[in-house]
C-alpha cells in the first residue's frame, strides 16, 4: 500500500520543476500576510496601541486601497518589466512592510507597513500563475494552479496555529509582533529562493502601459468590465 501511494505521489509531481514549487508558496505573502493576518492580530494590536474601533477599521481600508494602487502600478509596468522581477520586487517590498509592522512604535507607522505588505501582493499574485506554470507540462498545469490557491489556506492555517503556539509558549495572549517578524523572515526566505531557483525565459515585451484601446479590443469588453 505504501509503495502504491509513493508511486502515485511521484507521478503527480513528475515534470513539475522546483521553480514552480517555490512560486506556489509566494501567495502566502500576497494573501495571508498581506491581507488576513491583520484580522488575526488586530485585537492584540488594538489593545497595544489603545485605538478605537474606527481606527482599527482603517486597517482594512488600507489593505484595499494599497492593493488597488498596486494593481494599477503593476498594470503599467508589466509590459516593460519581466514577471519574475515584478514578483521579486513585490516580495522585497512586502518584507519591508512586514518588518515595519514588527517594530512600529505607533499605529500610523503600523498602517504604513500594512500598506506596503498589502500593496506588494499585487506584484506577487498577478505574476504567480504564469511563473508557476512556466515549464510545466499541460496536463500538470491545473494541479499547479490548484497548489497556488491551496497554499493561501495553508498559510492562513499556519499563521493562526503559529500565533496560538507563540502566545502559549510565552504565556502572553496579547503577543503579536513576533508573528509579523516570522512572516517577514519567511518572505525574505522566499525572495532568496526565487533568486536561486526561479530563472524563467525572458518574455517578449510589447512596450507601453495601460491603454483603453487594448481593453476595447477584447470581444464583449463592456459586459466583462461590468
């Protein structure tokens, strides 16, 4: 029975390069660290900074606005910058934001760090599908994309359980900075892995930035946009 399972697992992963294995974990940075971790740590941060519910809600707005601005920026630079460079920049900016959250002496600076962490997710999430499937056989691409989404849930689970473990070990139910620090270290680790193992072929650059003419050239663009 064990040999059959092992053979099945080997067959499932066969043909998937190590680079894809690295990329699928980057969505933890874009979605877990940049979005959902704030909700997990908010009660402790709120008590530590002594802020109101209205101020605490500003964090969600920061995440939304920062990601939207990130999308606009990536849409404009994508035709001129290699996808892997956009992703690495996203990881680097995200790491900076997470480190700011770790040491922020005030809620305002914490929101600045949260903005960097959330906004950088655009560069990661937009490029992750094409980078993760680069060099992957057609019959395995669906599996890789599934892994790409699955790691988001895995990351959220790990952050939740990790937070509980750290607080239990330190006997401090209000601990939150070490969680951001661990997230920052993991992000830097992924950045190093992308530099070491992810080397996709250069893409054909089309030049220019976002243009409404490109949108209107898509069949049924009005309905799709709506």
